[in-house]
C-alpha cells in the first residue's frame, strides 16, 4: 500500500539545536528564553525574505489559550511538555503544519518536519534543509568529538530523533507488541505510546523511533527505522488477517460500528478505542467505512481539539457532540 498508510499514520523527523552563546534552557530565566525565541524568529525572518502563504507563523506559548496548546499536543504538533506553556517559550509553525520549531522546550530549537504515512526521507530532507538555512545565520553549539551539544546527553551526536506513528490493533490484541519492543531495543530503536516517553499505546497507537544518536549517522538511523517500520507493517497485516478470520472478531467489529453509528453520547476514551477497531476493519475492507475518515476522527474527536473546533468547554456537551460527529461521518 502506498506509503504504508494502513499501518503507518505519520512520520516525524526532529533535530535539536542550541545556540552556542547561550546557556541551556534549564539555566535560562524567562528573559533569557525570550531572547532565544526572538533571536531564532529574527534569523528565520531574514531567511524568509519573501514571505509566502506557507511561511512560519510565530506565537508565544504563554499567550495562546490553554485548550489550543493542548490541541496542538493532541495532534502531535508539539510535545506535552511544551504545551505546559512556559513563559518565554514560543512556536514557529508553517500554515500547513508540515514544519514547526519549538523554541525553548528542552533545547533552544527543536525543528521538526511532519508528513502522513511512511515518509522518512522526505521529512529528513526538509528538516535538514531548514537546519542548513538557519545555521547560516545562527551559531549552533557543536563539538568535533560529541557532535551537536544538547541539554540531555542522550541526544548528543546527530541530535536527530525520527519516528513513525504506527497503528497496531491486531498485534496489540494478540499481545505481540511487547515482544517486538524488547527485541528492537537492542538495535537502537524504541517503541513507545503515541505521545512519547512514559505514554501508553492507547487505541493501539505506538511511536517507533531511533534511540541512539551518538556513533551512528543520520542515514543509518533512518535506514534502520525504515526497515523496521516496514517489518511492523507486514507483521500487523498478517495479524489482521488472522483476527478477521475469527467469527468473534467479525462480531466485535460490527458491534463497534453500531455503537459509533447510533450512540447519542460518547466519552473520548471509548470513542478512540472503537475508532481504532473501525480503522483496522476499514483498511481491510471489512466494514463499509473510509479509512481516512476514521483516521481524521481519531484526532478530531480528542477532547481539546474538539473543544477548540466546536467551541465547547462542557464535558457532557462535548460527549454529545462527539457522538453526533461519529453518526454524521458514518
């Protein structure tokens, strides 16, 4: 399947950089963070001397509504840590949300390129191009022995973290995810919940990423990740065929479809688990639903995102509107 969309929902490549003449974020006060943020903003403005409709937009994190920050984290455009809106932190993001720079998260800059499906080469190329352009205006902290210097030693070297968001409902149902997670850790990769370190694989969503950044090239890290993303996709498809051959699973999927199509109230966690099942069935043509529609609902019905798009803050009303969205889509 093109870009492995049935299993790989999205790709992200992130590069961490720090300004050589400034302390790490952990030693900066609010004024220092604002200085870093505005310095990067001004450098990018010089690079983008001809603004386009997709130019980077700058926003101070402590000036946007709390729910909007939470929605950005739900959509994996920023980290949960960054959504805490520390004073002085800022976000630079393209209008189409395909590129973003978190300013004063754990490092001074965390540049990231995002794309749907399996697109490691494309994301790396765009992130690398942005890095090269900014490095022509900014002096990044770098050591010939250690590579790029970062606040956390585990990011030293390339300071690149590449990851793919996997949907593994069949492997999760068959309790096979844990075994794969253990085996890939020996290869410099890690499998975590969808929202990174410490998160769980809610709705069978997992993030596969490189863990080693020192002593390995960016190219090799990307090749390893690509190979195992393809292996996960193949294993998941085999597991789906195994599950869908069982009558009890056919019944379970149609029950999930019925709940989503007719429920009048739906809590976020329940909706996400049901949509996870529908997405698997849709990708295997086992239910009359469009996979992309379900994929979009898995994000658009999350609490903060739904609140922002629908203008709702009351939890009961949100559950009612969520069910209405599901019925309308199905």
